[in-house]
C-alpha cells in the first residue's frame, strides 16, 4: 500500500469524510502514515493489476458470469472534479482467458456498444451490474460532499447503452432521491423490497439502513430498520450483502464499540424469529483491521468475499479478497447475488400481454 506524509489538516479532513461530514479536502489517494492501521487482513490477497493501481480502487462488483467487473478508481484518465484535487469515476474491466484486461473509463467518447457514458465532473461511485447485464445501478454525488448522493441507473437497450437517469425518473424504481441528504448503494432484494443506505438531516442519525416495499403495485413510504441495526455512526450496505433467505445482512459501519477494530468494519446482523433485526456482530480479525475495511461484497458463486481496504482515515484503497469460509461468521451465509433488472421485468410482462 502506498504511504507518505500528510499535514494535520488533511488528516482531519480525511477522517471527517469517512464520518460522512462534508469537506472539500477529503479525497481518495490521501495517504496516512504507515503503522498498525496500515496492516491489511492477514488472509486477504490483492486482486492485482490492472484493476489495482497506484491510485485508489474500491467498491468493485462482478457480472453474473464473473468475467466483467465495475469499480471506482482515481487513476489517470478520470474527469476532473473542479475545485477538488481528486476525482471518483467508474471503470469496467473484462477477463479474457483468465487475464484481466486494461480497464475502460465509462466516460465521454466511449462506444455505446462497449459501455455507457456515465462519468461526469460529479463523483460517480458504487456501481453494480444487474443480473442480466443490461442495467448498471450507481450513485452520483456533488464533488466534495458525500452527503449529497442520489441513485441512478443506466440501461442497455438492443445492445446500446442509453443515458443515465435518476431513479426518480424511472417508473419501475422507487423515487428515493431527495433534494437534501444521501441515498446510496441499495440491495435490491426483489421487485417489491429494496434495502438502501440513507442519510437525511433531522431524520437519520448519520447514514442509516432503511427499506422500501411495494404493495398493491405501489412503492410505499421508506422505513428505518431501527435502532438495533442503526447506530449513531455511519451504517450502510453494499449490493450483495443479503442472504438468500433474507434473514442476514452484511453492514459496513464506523461504530466504535461492540468489538470494532477501528475505522470502517464489516458486520453481520440477523433477524430473530419475529423478523426483527438484531444488533450487528463484528465479522472479526479475519477481515476487519484498524484500517478502513469498506463495502465488501461476494463473487457471483458466493465463495469469495472481497472489498476495499486502506489505512485508517484514508480512501487510498486497494481491492482485496479472501475465501468466504475463512470468515467464521460467514460460513453459513449464502449471498443473494446480483440485483435484478427491474426495468426488464416490466418489459417482459408487457411482452407477455402481447
């Protein structure tokens, strides 16, 4: 992992960003001094080049066949976010004959048959391909402010990637985006149940975990999962972190108690027989460190657990992975898999009517 010195102001700014506070200086690639917090999980391995680079890489997800990945990077080629020294953009890479190819920037000039033009001067993060490969869900933020996320989706129609749209513009999706606050990184459990990460001044404690359900064809008012699962600190989700039976949930949290190793850790919460979510359990030293262990997810076959890791107080991350069964609390966890393409389901029903 890359390390160099920072002045105290940048260290404070980096920590403020990790805690969900707005600051124009807290950016990825800002390194912290090496030390105890700079030790990666002992069993974890780097996904290696060309996905990992000298820049920051994190929030990676796979296609259903495991041969395509989407991820966030600050590497050369990103679109500059004016007024900010670093930028977040989305990238795509393909695996051919067992080798990852040079990542493709999902920005202007891309052939719409190859990938969508998603990246802008804003920050684009948290991408995920749908199970059929014809939709990409992601979050867009105002540069310099992680409290402004909105949910977006871009679709491939007849082999051509279209323009990205806010969830509020898509009839099949719940209209979750608000003028204030942050809506980000959902888990689409089904066409009638979505868990999502939500930060709203005066409503949530910081980033909390909520759900929205569809009943009688209409998306209902979102509801918090409650104070057992949501702490006063930053709690959020990442795409495949729900069990197939819907009774266990993987959480990324900065809560400092209940066994925290420091910084962001990965946790698991279970439902009791009444369907109530219980206080999360720390996934332990196999995965969590004194550094930042963020937004870990599962490979399509459910056998590997992977995500971002970096020194505490920094977004200078690499993508690491380990075997799911190496994490004791995950041995019986069977992940839900990739999110469904909710727009395709509506189209299929229309075709059935014809």
